[in-house]
């Protein structure tokens, strides 16, 4: 057997082994009865009632969550690190999330806590960069503060908004809201020194088929 043929056979066997391993890993994840990574709340959380505006300038209420599984992320478009990194990660796995077999489709909802700068037009441009199907909403702080708390999240503007480059401190978790509009848990980032703390998109993709099946 010449060397070229041998290398071809080795490459083919490696490819088959990789396919089998990937199938086995997927099967193992599918057979899990409970989420591996979601930090489930002791009881589903009732969301504070809100009236917000989406990226089309339309008024929306809590009804935006009904009939969908929602992956909700709190942030703002001027965020320099956590927000674009998390949104890009969600955009990358979104096609696979859409393929999950469920009666209630999965949607990604970006909630801006910076209504002064995040106009509907800016929100539209921002989420379209990651995926045009993403939902973006914002509203007055009197709505956003209790809404964030009801999700188990927080945000704070620690400096004057007269500074055009002010920053907003906010939670980095991705919260799962069920089709009844209840927050059931969150994917919380791991905090390691010197590393950006963002929710792991692989963990989200691993757990969502199990989460949607449990409902």
C-alpha cells in the first residue's frame, strides 16, 4: 500500500470517527432529563408589568414574551465589551436555536437600560448587526428598574449622563423566560480574573432543547 493511499484511509477513518463522536455527544445531551447549566430559580418569577418601545418604534408590553421561549439579555448599545460579545455569541447559535423542535419558538430579546441614547433607530441598527430577527426594547427607568429586579438582574448608571461617554453597570446573565412570560432561570457567566465574564453560548445551546422539552 503506497503512502498516499494510506494517508487517505487514515483521513477517512478520522472523519468517520469524528462524525460518530459528534453523534454520540449529541445523543448524550438529548437524553439528559434536566438542564446541565441553567441556574433555575426556586420558583418561576412573575415579571413586572411594563410598557416599552421596540426597535420599530412600536409600544410593547409583557405580551411580547407570550408564546415564545425568550433568551433575554440586559445591556446597552454603547457597551464596549460584554454586550457585543454576548449578542454576537447568541447570533452565532441562533440558527441552531431556531431548529429546536418546540411548539413555542425561541427568540432573543435585548433590553436596553440606556433609553437616553438608545433610540428605536439605534436599537434597530444594533440588533440587525447580530441578527435582524432579534427583538430590542427599551423604556423609561421607572419601568426598567422594577423589570430588571423581577428578572433577578440589576443595572446602575454611576456617573452623570451629561458625559456623552457614560457607562452603565449591568448584569451579564442571560435569563430564560418561558412561553407564559415567567422567568425560570438564568445562564450566569463564570468570573475568572483577567477574562471577560459572558454567558457561555455552548451551555445555552446544550440546555435549550432540554428546557423547551420540560415545559
